[in-house]
C-alpha cells in the first residue's frame, strides 16, 4: 500500500514541472560550459570552425542534461518530453542570442536550431526512457 502511494506521488511530481526542471538544468549546463569554453578560447588560438562545432556540442550536451533531469528512466513518453525540452531550449537560446547580439535571426537559422533541438531532445529522451528505472 505504501509503495503504491509512493508511485502515485512520483507520477504526480513528474506531471507538474518537468519542463521547467529540464529547461533550468539545460540552461545551467550551458552557462557552465560557456564559461569554461570562454576561458579556453581566451587561452588558445581556436579557429572559427572549431568554435562553431564546440558550440553545437554544448547545445546537444545541455539538451541531454535537461532531458536527463526532467524525464524519469523507463518513462513511456520520454521521447516526446525530450523533443519538447529540446525545442523550448533552442527557442529560448535563439531568442537570448538575438537579444544579446542585437541582431535578427533568420527564419532558416531558427528552424535549423529548432530541428536540432527536437532531434537531440527526442534522441536523449529515447536513451533516458530506455534506461531501467531506479
């Protein structure tokens, strides 16, 4: 009986704020990675191509961290939740970049980032969802 109540509480908690938890985790990982990366760039002579690639790796890693924080292992709807987290994270990222850079973002650029976020989030959700529940 107590175990059933615990499962019910866990499901209720998962329904509530999974998206906020995922986005905050992704943003925290992004902030930490960008700070470390800025120091590395300051100490080295890195090419623009390498910087672009590492920025994409940071985004994908942040999406995975967000999905891992928000989606329960073994969850049936992990792929959908992962895709939503990836989409929202990329949307927020593009908006923040546009505000900080003071530049507009092309529709194609936004769509490519959104597509990458959905793909990375869905794949991350598939990985987390396939893990055995703890």
